[in-house]
């Protein structure tokens, strides 16, 4: 990438650009902040409230111990994230690297949540050390997953986003198992800048100063890292030690922010990017301007949050508001990856992996026989106060109304996700495409959220229509963005994940509003089937039957489309009509399934892969195997979700995520040419 490479001596400097940008951000933030502060306390009383507040005057107390520390924290956190993002982008030569996209913030948050609930002594000893341990573990996992891919920028970011999603699922499990902390952990995790004193400000300030000094001392190696490895090594740079040191500084800054205020997403991405777009060319200029722009950007986002949220400002996480800007920014930056993505294997993505079974329909029949056996075991076998029991007779009949509907709905959803994942993987020629990874499920969730906040008491048909519209819109946007790169597999994945981040941020902002209808979304987001009734199971089964019957006629399309547009046209395939039909069908399947098990089950990714690994490679057998494996996986997840943590019951979608996340990591870690595609 040109703007991350070592600067050319003849490159024109534009020193006024970053200064003008910073001035514009500062003026906008100052105007909003002045209004809020003036409403709290008249300007004439500011000096006294700042220097010697009257503790009997509540307005002065709020001004001195809440409003001003919050403003200072916004500036410090923004500067820290801006510097962290600039360091990460430089050392990884990756224009979209930042703490959120690399999973660093999510790892730190997971460590803090786990320690809060299960090891409070560690939190008392050093909350920052706990966050740093989680952040470092996440960063090491990301590097390990992308190491065999040569740390290619897209591979690193994709690995980071997967690690982040998995950490978020684990964090959601902790919250659900400890309901008494639900609201506080959720709001804090979303990035809340609310303050009750100057302690956090005085904690973060010296750390930011130390990191700034370290960045200044490392300026020469930072400049040389813009060259290729051989040139940098010839100029005396100890590559591994230098990269490790810079990464530790960046991770430490991000972990410190998460430990104090939670996750503030995408500021680390936006600040260096805006600095370069405004004219900062050399690493020294980017490192100088990124913290300032990050500080003003987060201040502006927080001031806007307080202005538009009014009395609910303390409940609206600023981190969710920044992600509303970061998702579109990441989408806009995708075309800038053309020089960094490296060779892709789009042409071989659809060739399948693993062996081809001699009698595929026999294997499909075996899977079909296994499904009712699994359902019987899930209905009859379970845990109770007296341990494991096998329900028979009257006991089975009494348990059936409780276990039957949720199992039936889960199986139907798994079957639909398996079909949707198969369609998407063959349509895009991308073996890692799925409704969850491509943001389709998150789009369905956004459609459901809008419906629940605008309609009084929407029924299942209205909910299905809303989720279908959201899923179709998300898929259409994602394909439109990816079309510019001829549906390159990695570009398609990044477009989907960026879209999922944006939809997730909107959902987080809605849920943090405190509206009672927003709280109803929590169970759905985690994929809870606890309250599923017989009618819900019947509707899910009917939707699965109708939609799955529409899939087999597309078998020829699914065999020809992965061969490319030229081959498809040569074989007389109607490209526009076939793609539109498959897109709508995949969106409907995803929406109907997402309505039952939430947006992040990963079944749509795993089922088609497992079917191919089993040797089912032709379209019809591949579809049939994926449908049955999806149903089996979700049925198994439903059974395990109500038994492994007894007496607690985990949401089935969340439990499937905990299985699917590591599986996706394994796929990412496989070296190119090993069959991934």
C-alpha cells in the first residue's frame, strides 16, 4: 500500500490538511460539548466548579467529577486508540488493522469479564494486567492463525475478526450465566465513557505519555518497516524483536482503554486513515496526527451521543456509536486492499475438499437415519437434580412439551442454515462464505430490531418478513460491494464482516437505550430457544419445508456458477436470473433460521464444509448432506446447551457459536493448498 510504504523524498507534504481536519473536528466537538456543559452549569460558574467545587451544589459536583472527567477520558482514549491503530497498521503493513478488527479489544474484554465473575482478586490486584493478558492472548492467536498465510493483511484482519466474534460469544455466555451483572456488563462492554471522578484519567494519562515516548524512540525502525523485510534487515532492523516490541506497545494501549471504559471500536482505524487522507505522508507525521485526530474524533462522537441521547446518555455506549461510523469506513476502504491481498484461490474455491465418496446417497441415507435417533436421545436423555436420567413413559410425555418445540425449531433452523451456507459458498466460489460470516444474519437482526421498535406487537409473520427484508438488503449490499473485485473470496468475507460490525453496532445502540422492547432482543441475539412454543416450532418447520423444496431445482446452477461467468454463459445459464433467485432464496433461508437461533451460530459455515469433507461434492448430495448435518449439529447443540451447564440453560445459537468459532479458526489456520480452497 502506497501510503504505508516508506515515504518518497519527492512526495509533496500537505501539512495544512491534518491541521484543518483537526480544527474542524475540534470546533464541532467544542460546540456540542459547550452546549451540554452550559446546560449543566452556566459558564460564569465554570472556574469555581473546576478549581474548588462546592460539594453542596450538585451541579458543580456533576460538572467537576463527571462531565469534565468524561471529556478528558474521551480525549485520552481517542488519542490512545489513534496511536495504537497507527502502530498496528505500520508494523503489520495493513491499512485496516486496529484493536477492534484484530480481536485485541474483545480478548481484553473477555479476560476482564471472566476475572470479574470468577477471579475478583485478580481484578483488585491489577485490572490492567488482566486486560493486557487477554489482549496479548488474542493478538498471539491472530498471528498464529495468519502465520502460514504470510501475515497477509486480509488474512490477519479476517483472523482478528473471527477471534473477536468468538470472544464476544464467550463473553455473552458469561453474562447470561450471571444475570445479576447483565446490564452493567453490557453497557460497560459497549464502551461507556461515564466517569465518577478523575482516577481513570490520571491512570491513563501517564500510560499514553509513555507509549508516545516509546513511539518516538522507535521512529527509525517504524520508518524502515515500510520497506520489504530483506531491505529492512539489511539496514540493521531486528525484525522480530522490533515488531514484537511495537505490537506490545500497541496492545498495551488498547488493553488499558478496554480496562477503563470497555470497547471503543474503529477509532484506531479511522484516526490514522483520516490523517493520511488529509495529507500526512511520513510515519512521523502519521504518528503525530493520528492521536490528535483520534482524540477529537472520539470527543465528537461522545459529545454527539450526549446531545442526541439526552437524559439516556449515560446508558448509550459511545463505543457503539463509533462503530456506526467504523463499519461504513471499513467498507469504503476495501478497494484500497488491491495491492495487499495477494493471490487468491477464487478459481479453485469451488473444487471442493477431501475425497469423493463412492456411494454418496448411502451416506445421505445414513445421516437421515441418524437424525431421528439424535432427536430421540435429545428428548429422552437429560440432567436433573438427581443426575442423568433417561425419560420413558409418563415422564417422557411430561417433558415432551418442554423439550420438543425447542428441539424441532433448532433442527429446522440448522437445516435451513446448512442449505443457505451451501448456496452462498457455491454462488460466490468461496468455501468460507456463510450467512453468519457474510453479515446476512446480522442484517436480519437489524430488520427485526427495527420492526420491534416501530410496531406494537408484531407476530411471527411480520417478524419473518422483517428479518427477510433485512437479510436480503444486507446480502445485496455485500454482493454489490464485492462485485467490484469480481467476488474475490477474501474481499467478499471482509465486506460481509464489516457489514456485520455495522449492524451489530446498531443493535448494541438500540439495546442500550433501555426500551423494554430492546431487552426482548437480547434473548434473540444470543439464539435462545428457551421460550419456544409448539406454534413457533410448527412455523419454523413449515418454513423449512417450503424453502428447502425450492433448493433442489437449482442444482445445475450451483454446479455451473462456480466455474465463472464465461463458462456459465457458454453453457446457456441465465446469470442475472439465476443469481437473483439464489440470493433471494439464501436470504429467506437465513432470515427464517436466524429468527429462531439468532445471528451467530456458524452452522451455515460448518455444515457445508463437513458435507464436503465427508465426500459429498456434487450439488444435490452436497445440499442434502449439508441440510442433514446442519439439522444434526443444531439438534446436538440444543441438547448440549441445556445439559452442560445444568441448572443453567445456554442459548442454543450461542452454544453453536462456541463450537463454530474454533472451527472457523482452524479453517483460517490451514495453509494455502491444503484443501481449504
